[in-house]
């Protein structure tokens, strides 16, 4: 599995990464969501360089221009709820793309032990299509694995681009060990080394879903990862 870390290169991309991490800027949910969108837009542009193109004749007032355009739009998939602003960033660029949504959550067995439960997926057929599966945080890697395998029930994609803004080294290794296919690329914006005993990335940024949409009510039975 090829791993591409966009944060390795100095660009405006890292400005937005710094803002979503900054606890003083995080207090503004509107800006947090907008930064997730902008990161999604930049990642969409970078991924677009890996897709297939055809040359189209475009009639202008003065003649015909030959322009490379996408052969087909990708299917944009995300894991609810934290992935919604990031998903919108991709949709802003792949504006004619199809969409898929996956519901999953952390079900705690004990204080620091949990499993990822998959509940629901809405998706078009994925046969021979490029798929972009996004989730802001790649902590343990379990959510990404479950999301990917849930998508495979909807068809056989041509290529799958897995996307996370901030990933842990452990999460990347988990995905590489548990998803075995030649047609996968993992895109990240930053790689952090450490996970807490509750599997939150350090330094990370906290709970992306809460920062985007407000804190949720947790229960002993179900603690949402959305």
C-alpha cells in the first residue's frame, strides 16, 4: 500500500493543519469545519492528479480547444459524523461525483477497551469506479478497515484512495496489515507517533466530531466515534 504524506512538503496545506490543531482556534466550530473543507479541497486536487483523463474538444467563441478532463467522477465516501466537512471539501471539487456514507461507532467493552461497530451504509454501485474514502482521524485504523470492507459489499472498485488528515503510525501499520489489495493508496496530512490508552492521537487535535458539531452524550453502552 502506497502512503502519501502531503504534510511532508511546505505549502499552504500545513497552515490549515496548524489551525485545526490549535486549541485557541478550535473554539470556533465554523472555522474548524471550514478548515476541514479546505483540507479536503487540497487533497481532492492532489488525488485528481492520479485519476484517468480523456481529451475533450471544447468549442470557444474563436475555435476548438483540446482540454484533458476526467474520464469519470469518483465516488466520495465518508464515515459519519466527523467526516462530513472533509467530505464536503472533496465534493466542492468533484462536484459531479457520487456519494456514499457509512455509520460506525466505538462500542466500549471496558473503560479503555472498545470495538468498532458498523451499522449502516448508503452507496451507489462501485464496480470499476475510483473511490475516495475519507475520515479526518486515523487512530487505531479499525474504522477505516471497517469502512473499506463495508464498501466492498457494493462492488469491485478500480482504485480506492483512503484519506485521513491526521494519522498515527500505529493506525497506518494496522491498515497496511489488515487491508491487502494492490489498488489502494493511503493519503494523510500528518503522521503522529503516539496513541493514548483511550486510542486518541497525540498530539492530534482532540475529537474532530465534537469540534465540528458539538459534544455528544456518551453512554456506557455506546460511545460515538462520529
